[in-house]
C-alpha cells in the first residue's frame, strides 16, 4: 500500500462521512413535519416509544443525532426520562439501516438486473437526478430531495474509494496480523469504541469496517467484538451534548451509555463462552459486507430484547447514580441541542412564543384592571410578567438567529420569520402594561379621581382593547384568519375612540369637570391603549403574512381595509357596539 492508496483512503473516508452528514441533514429537513408527528405520538407505552426511536433513526440514519435530540427534549421538559429510555432503545435498532444499504455494494452476479442493484450501478443516475433537482429547481422540498440523492451518491462513492484504497492490504501479512490481534474480544471492543468515539458515528464506523472487510482479512471472530465496541463509542455524542444540561437530560445520556455497556458486557460474555466451548467455524471465516450488516442488526436487536423488560430498573439505576439535589432544577426554555433538528426546534420556539404571548396578555389585562382597582399584588405580578417577557424575547431572538443560520426548509423559514416579528410586539404589550401600572400609581399617589363619565369611557375603550387582544391571540394560536381580519376593523375603532375620548376630556376640562393632572394621566392611558391595539394589529397582520406567503404586512392590511362592503359593515357594527357617534 503506497502513499497514493493512503491518500485515496483519506479522500474516500472524507467523502463517506460528508455524504452521510449531508444526506442525514437533508432527510431531516425533508421529513421535518413527519418527525414532529412521530414524536408527538410519544407515550409511556414502551412499544410506541421503541418504534418511534427506530423510525426517526431510520429516517435520519444516526442514532447519535436521535439521542442528542432526546437529551434536548428531556432537558426542555418535552419528554420524560421513561419515554427517553424507550426511544433510545429503538434508536439503536434504527441505526442498523445504514449498514444494510452499504452491504448492497457486496452484490456480485453477471445478471443485469442483479448488477443494477449494486450502488455503483445506480448511484451515478441518482447523482444526476440530485444535481438537476438541487441546481435547477427553486422549491425547497425538491432541493432537499436533490440533496438527499447527492448525499447518498457522495456516501457511496466514498465507500467505493475506501474499498479500492484498502484492496491492496489483502496481500500484506502485517495487516492480517493486525486483525488477528482483534480476535481477542476485549481488544476488539476497545478498538470499536475508540474509533467510533473519535468519528462520533456508529454508522460511519460500521461503514469503515465493511470497507476493510473487502480485503478478506476481517473475520467474523474479530468483527463481532468491534461491532459491540462501536455501540459504546457512539455514546460519546450524547454525553457531550448533556454537558451543562439539567439532571434528567444527563440521566438520558447515562441511559444511552448504560444500555450499550450492559448489552455489550452480557452478549460479549455469551460470545466468549460460545467461542470457547463450541468453537464455531464461521468465526474464522472472512466477513462479508452483508454479514457485518447482519451481525450489527442482530446484536442491537438482542440488546433491545434484553433491556426492554428492564427499562424500569434502568431508570431507577440512573436516578440513583445521579440523585436529585435539594435545589429543584428548572428546564431551559430553549435548548441548543434541538438546533440540529430545525423542524423540532421551530416547534419548541412556537411553544415558548405562546408562553410569552399568554404572559404578555395577562399582564395587560391586569394593567387595565389596576387603573380602576389598585392593589400591590397585581402591581408585583405586572412587573414580574414584564420581566419574564423581556427574558423570553432575549432568548427567543438569540435562538431564532442561530436557527436561521442553519439550512431551514421553506415552512420552518416562514415560521422563524413570523416568530421574530411576534416576540417584539408581545414584549411591547407587556411594556404598555407597566405604563398603565405607572399611571395607576400616579392616580393613587396624587389622589386623582376621574369623573363618572371618564370611568365609563375608560371601561368602553378597554373593552375594545381586551377584545382585540383576544382576537389577535386567536389569530396567532389557531391560525384563525377570520379573527386576524376582524382585528383590523377593531384597531380602526380603537383609533377613533382614542380621538373622540381625548376630545371629550378636553371639553370636560373647559367646563371645570376634571383636573389638569387627571388630564395628563388620561392622555397617557389613551396613548398606551391605542398602541396596544396597534401591536395586536401587527400580530394579526403577521399571521396573514404567513398564510399568504408574503412579508409585506402593510400591503395585507391595506387589502383588508379596502375590501369593500365587508370591512365597512364591520366598522359600522363596532361603532354601534362601542357607542361611537
């Protein structure tokens, strides 16, 4: 094996790993909504969790990615530790799909149809279709499909390059002696674990082993312990991802490690006993690509069958190993581990935006009420809610910026843009709640009283603001376009009410029915309430943008306001409802 063979080996390995990463990312983007549905059906039922983990891993072809995803879910409170255990077990079986795909390279026959099954035969065709879809289409789903095909082609070309580069090793006695060393099962396990820990992918590690098997120097006796060790090495990714996570997330990573270590110890012991007592002849035979895929699948299935009934004991064990402290840990609102799964990260962002929206709306409702009925508890609540919305805006904004720097699908990109707009409006609504509180405190400190007429007018405009708050939230939460459109006519009414109520107050001042100090507070109240309605209009407009696949909010609002009779009829009805003459 000369220097050029080594360079070909390095190049083949690089292409192989790059293709695997490219294909996995594109598959995940393409199947984003399906992944959400699968994970949404998670229950405490062990079989459902097992099949979910298997299905997700088979799609994205990486048990490490699935386990990191699970650690993120547990850390965010989206999944319990028991659910995580079942999913992790399924992930170990799902990751064996890659080895079966790679094993197709070992097909040999003169039959034309059989030859067509070899990846080296159909990969160039897939690459051609892939580059056409990726370069000559604009639709994100078609481009992702093209990326999947290109990733697979790159992976298979890398596999072929590795196999070709190491083919000369078959005649080297030193290489055969190296694999004779791995007939010691413990050394084989260590070799598999170290290699997989370095490249952080059991699928890639198995692929390398399959490429080496083309030399004929890899026997089943040396391959099986290496495969067992690869399952331990792949745990390094989840362990790294759990650094800085909460206790339950660390337990999920520990479950992954414990599951694979226990499974390896048990089945390695059985392997050693069988090897010593029965001395099967097959262990001395050269391993084929298909044979390695079979060994990989059988080992992972046996581990799952062994540990699935013991899931409860495994949960108790990791809880005992990482026992709770006296300080109760709170789940992070958002987890960077989900950034690798954009569709799931967007789903989580939506939940946090909803939390922020509810907090903001509750603060505003409390702010409206405190002007008429001041109390210290409500004042404290409003300030705490405003601080919470500030915090959520900061983490959401930062997280969404990071998320948009990844390759998002079309739906995820639209949602990310929508959330970036929404968080600013909900944060400002909470700020206006604090402004109302400050007006209430001024009324209390200066002992200012509004006239009975002013109180009626305040109730009237706040009723309209409460309605527009609810309508805009319905538009955001449920995608209710009817509520979104009605928000526009109501925002117009709040604008009219503000001007009329300000004029009426000036007339009361002129008649001496109201003080100047009360007039200043009244003007501040009207301004804040009118701006809240503006932000609600922005929120509903943002929803209309998303549904209409446009980012021009003012254009959408103009369309609604010039929508003829329907809009004008709503305005007339609202004028009657809110007594605007």
